[in-house]
């Protein structure tokens, strides 16, 4: 009987090993697309548009930036010509600012075609944003190993459907500096009401980038974005975080607002900010 068991184990081992086969997946690496990232806001500042190219799946270097393009932004009345200050980075002048209610159109003319196109266009209407009256900070020791600082907001939301993106800074350093860290929400639960301390940011103290000290200045930025931009961010975040359940459908390119198959989004939005000082616990 002992010999029989050994034979069975041996046969099972062979069967398992025989099922292991190297599979080379052929990826189409020949099709390249333009990637666009840019915005116009109500801030009077230098506004930037970044142009790069997609790369193949196994490309482990920084993205290839696109130089030599002619990039302009028009509000229907005036046209701003952007200057290329570094490869693939195009900027307006420092006195440029968007105006609420105007539609801004981005025009891109490439020196060399990408994906079969040299001309690209995108438009976005600059929406108003509810004014952020103030913010406060509340420390919750029991919410995590090192505690969590909650950023609470005070603003009157208008009786319309609105979408917000919230960014948090510490002493002028942006803490939510990547797309997956952005907090984007609609006003479903407070439409037409005063938020009166609704949480819009959480600084986890056992995460080194979020650590704050007494006397630090915390700034909350509330951006009044459009529904299409909100959906773009939500979909991009879902791709970054991964599918749930595990065996959901494959990832796909996120639909932006640039034509001719380009990837990315050109957004126009209003900005409101408020600040608070971290107190001594």
C-alpha cells in the first residue's frame, strides 16, 4: 500500500508539472498615442500643458515628451500662445487667468504626427465653485496607529448638481500630488446646504508624507470641476486601484476629451482655498 501511495504522488507531480507551460503574449507595440495633461483655472498664474507619447507595456523609463508642437488656448475672444519651457511642457504667461462662464479650447499642432494625426483639439467650460469659507482640523487618535487629522470644510453648496476636487497642502507643499490621492465628490449628500464641518481630507500620521506638526499651515483647495472631468478622474482611479472582483474585465484606456484618439484631459475649473494652523494636541 505504501508503494501505491508513492506511485500516486509521483503521477500527480508529473501531471501538475506537465500543465505548466510558458506562454508568450504578443502585445501590439506599434500603435502610439498622444498623451495630454493641461488645465485653465481662475488662478492668475502660469498654466501648463504637458504633451507626451504612450509607450509599450514593458517600457520602464520616463515617458517620451513631445517637443516642437504649436499649442494655443482660446476663450473665443483672445488666443494665448504657449511657450515650450522644457521638452513637452508648454506654458502660458504668468498673468493668465481663466474667467467663469467662458469655454476654453486647446489647440495642438504637432511637428510630427502621432497615431496618424498632427492636429488635436479639446474644450472645457470654466464652471463656478462654492466659496470655501473656512476649514478646521480635528485630531482622531483612535482612527489609526499614529492618529489621523481630519480636514473639515465649511461652505454653502448651491442648489445645482456640482462636482468638486479637493487638494490638501502642508506649508505650501502639495500632499495630494498624484491622481490616485485626489478626493473627488459630487454634492449628493449636501446639495443646497451648508457643509458645516464635512470631512474633505484625512492626514494619516503613520504615513510619512502626511505627518504634520504643531504650527504647520494646512491649506484645502476646492476646485469646481465638470461632471465629465469628475468621471475621468474616477475611472482613472479605478484603473490604478485595480478591478474588484479579481477576475473582472481587462483594463481599458480612460475616455478623455481630446479628439483623434489622444489620451488625457484638458480641464477648466474655478478654485477656492482656505487655511488652518495645526494646534498643539
